[in-house]
C-alpha cells in the first residue's frame, strides 16, 4: 500500500537520512524513495526526477532553502497542489506547530522518529489525512 | 414701615442717578467709563445747582429775571444741557472742555452786565477744577490765566463790573484754589501712575511666571520623552532577550534530539532484525540501549520543559476536543507492559458523561502519563486507581496508589524541581522534574494539583482542570 506512491525526503543530517531510508526501504519496502541532502536548486532537481513524488518529508532546518521555503515553492506549482507535505523536525515547540499549520504543511513528524509508530503515521498520510500528533 | 419706604426711596433715587450718568456701552475701557460718568455726574450736578441758583435768584429778584445778566445765565444753563447730552453720548473731553469754556465766559459776562460786586466770579473755581480733573496742568494754568484775565479785561471796558477789591479776593481764591487743585491733581495723577506701574509690574510678574511655567512644562515633557524612550528601549531589549532565549531553546532542542534520532532508530531496527538475525544476547543488549536512549530522550524533554517554564517561555496550544474518556483509556492501555510483572491491579474509573475538554491536549496527556507512570513505578503490589469525575465547572482527576506513601517532610519537596527524595531516586532513576512540570502545566490551565499521602499509606495525587478556563487560543505564559 505504501508502494503506490513516490516519496521525496530532504534531510541534511547523514545519520538521520540513513535511519529513515532504512525504515522506508528495508522495513516498509518502499521502492520509489528519493533523497536530497540539501535544498540547492530544489525545484529543478525535483522536476528532473524520473518519478514525481506525491509525498514529501522535509526537514525544516535546511540550507539554502528552509523547509518553509520549499513548501512555498511546491504549493505554487499546480503539479504538487495535491501533494502531502510533512515537516520533519527535532525541535517541536507549540509555536512552531502553529506556524507549520498556518503555512500549509499537512503535518509534522517529530525526530527522533519512532520506528514502531512511523508506519502508522505514513499510512495516514497515504490515506490523505493530516498528521499533527507530536511527541511520544 | 417708614424706614423701609425711606430706604426704597433712596434706592430708587440712586438708581435714577445711575441711569442718568451711565456712559454709553460703546466705551469699554474701565477708566474711560469712570471719566465719562464723572463728567456726566458733574454736569448733572451743575444743572441741578444752576437750576436751584436761578430759581432762588428769580424768587429774590422777580423783576430782573428777564434782565440781560439773567438771560446770559439761562443761556449758559441751556447750553449746559446740550453739553450734558454730549457727555452722555461719550464725548467726555469735548463735554468737559465745552463746560469750562461756557463757565469761563458766562460767569464774568453775567457779572459784568449786572454790575456791582458779584459772587459769580468766585464760581470760576469750577472751571479750574474741571480742567484739573479732566486735563493736564498746562490746561489748568491756561484756564486760570483766562479766568483772571477775562474779568480784568471786562472791568476795564465800559461795563458795570467793579472788581478792584474783588480782584484781590478773586485772585486769592483763584490762586489758592488752583494751587490746591493742581497739587491734588498731581497727587492723583501720581497715584494713578504708581498704580499703573504696579499693574505693569504685576503683569510682568505674571508673564515671567507664565514663561517659567512654560519652560518647566517643556523640561518635564522632555524628561518624560526621555523616560518613555528609555522604557521603549528597555522593552525592546527585554523582547530581544526573550527572542534570544527562545531561539536558544529551539536550537538546543534540535541539537540534543538529532543524535538520539539515529541512536534510537538504529537500535530498534537492529533489534527488529532488519540488518540480519540477532541472537538473544544481542537482542537483550539492544533493548537496554533502546531503553537508555528513550530514557535520555525523556530527560532531555524534561530539562527543556523546565527551562521553558522557568524562563517564562512555556506556551500552551489550546484545542477544544480533548476526549477525556478515550485519552485516559489509551494512556492506561499504554502502561500495560509496565504492570506485566507486578501484582498490581489498575482500576480505570472514568465518568462517562465528561464533556470535551478545552486544553493543550499534549500537555494534559503528559500530566496524566506522568502521574500514572509514577504510581506504577512506586507501587509493588495492590491497586492503582486512575479516575476522572465530572464536577460542576471542572473535571476532577485522581491517581491513587497503594505504594509506600510519601512522608510529610518530603511532600513539599517533590514539587520542587531538581530535588529528589531518597525513595524517589531509588525507584525512578528519573530527573525529579516530572511532578514540578506537571504542577506548572496544570496551573497554566488554571487548575490545581495536590497530594494527599502519609508514610506507609499510599499516595493520592489529585488535579482539577476547569471547563471554562479563560485561556487564549495559543499563548498562556507560565
């Protein structure tokens, strides 16, 4: 059920990248997962991908474009208007959650990512829901 | 009765006189008005006295009332009425001058026509008086000169006027009178000058104090402006400090949690067998790593929370739909593992009719979980009651255990951050922050959290959350 979608994961911390890619590829058997290490030329690189993602997992603290800026760029393109875009962040304070909602994210996933609950969260995203449950 | 009518008669006489001398309203200056009513008054007096004099003379010399000298007087009297009219219209100086001229000419002329000794000439004191009151010393001397010269001239002409002895008397009277009048006039003028001077001084003083006051006001305004600017700057500095603190907390949060991400995730993946089978020993140690990692995460979360609370940066995220029944059942279910090996029964007792609670859902879950896991940690056997009751205006939560209880001396301490009792350290391996944080979170919701316990008698933690708390949607600083 996860494989009907294509995913893009943008994260600058190498260990976090490795951890989540193992969960998604090895445990959840997702085949079409693309990973960016930085947000340089974000939109061009995105459009150049062989398959277009419908689910985006974006780390907020990215360079040169932050998660918010990437979100703005995506929402401007009609191709990604329906995409589920989720923020990944290690620091989730209430003000930030409000900000994320206001900017138009479909959810937030807190780091450290919980291996057992991540599949459920991803499933809800795949089903078109928003995910705002933060923390434990 | 008699006295009263006399008084009213006097009153009406006074009112009559007032009406007869009141200056025209076109004259606004107070001093001018005084002069105008004075000249009108004097003219009025002269008219009355003149009339009396003429009436007496007519009574004494009834045959001579149509003689030339009388006619001069009558004409003079008539002219005086005209001059009175002038005065009433406001031509104060003109009226005074006209009167002086009339008197100076009329009196000696009438005396000359009549002949013999005449007392009329003595009345020349009046034009001198008038000129002293209304005009300056120069004019007084002029009038004096004419008053002396004209009768003299008349006596030399072919008239009946005999002034030889009278001239001597006349000149005495006139000169003496004039001297007195001049001195008095000078005195009055001097007084007036003094008053004017004093008035000017007073005016100056007022102006000066006005200016001083204005200066003070300006100074004070400037000071206030400075103070205001300082206050604004201080506020900006405080806001800047808060922003810095906030950013620090956010980045600390991020920095501390990122490494844990890989520790926890890899350990769990490995324990799940993702990288190959693991034997029992490896599984065991991996789970110990996971346990420590999760514990570390809890510690970091607690420390960040208490830092936020203590620096006044704790903000609640209020939502309207906390389903107490569901949430408490979920929390109870999640602690099943902790209870597996202990002869402890968890009794969940939640009123079915509890409405949706308006609160920060995550934080309320945090408090419930904190109290319940404490109870489980500290209770070796017996019962734990996890309950919520619907009361008017609030929900009443309770977590009651049959554990060792808490001594009176420690009951205050456990709500202090960074303080752990010996029993606490022995059992929990926690931070000692859970209860202080829970208490602050409950209080931020305008509820109360408290403990009832005694050594050896178990512990009961109670807290209330009001249903209609005045919490703004996002920000409640603690």
